């Protein structure tokens, strides 16, 4: 498992959590965009690129990109937040299974980066355990 924070010129402050599961990419992807969606994004239904979503707990945003068996990017804004950010979930096949990467970009400050790093690290563990269980 890898968890890290970083900053780039194009995406600002980031929180990244990565976990590899011993499963092929297809069932991992299907899980992430299907019954596993509530575990990482929240209770919602995602539409096509450009369509809005809102979770049961009020997080809302827009689907920015959707590439099957590769990655999904959404804007992400909690109720009361003054800004939105971007969340990407990506899957990569490998020799020992599939790596799932959660990347949260355009975070407001170091405190938010730290908070979201813990959040995505916890999500990565929970999702991988659910996939294996």
C-alpha cells in the first residue's frame, strides 16, 4: 500500500492512496463503479461525462471523465466547502493483481490535504478488504 501527499503546478495539493488487490481488473472496475461506489464516493448514481451527481450526505460534483477499465474523474465538493476539488479513481493491471489509486487534487491547504490523505487511505483499505472478502 502506498499513501502520500504531493503538490504539482497543475493540480495543487494532492492526497494519494494506492492499494493492490489480487483480482483481475474487470471485476475490480465493476465493483468500483457499481456496488462499491458508496464506499469511496457515497450513495449516488453516476451519469455520463458532464452530468452532475449528489451523494446522500450532500457531496456533489460533475463527472469529468470516464474511461472504462482505466479511470474515473469527478469534481467533489462537500456541503459548506467554499471550493470544489477533483477526485480520480484509477485501476492498473499488474502481475499480482490490480492496483487501485485514489487521487484527490486541488485541495485548499495543508490541513485539508492531511485530512483527505487519511480519508483516502482508509477508503483504499476498506475497498480492498471488501473486494477480497
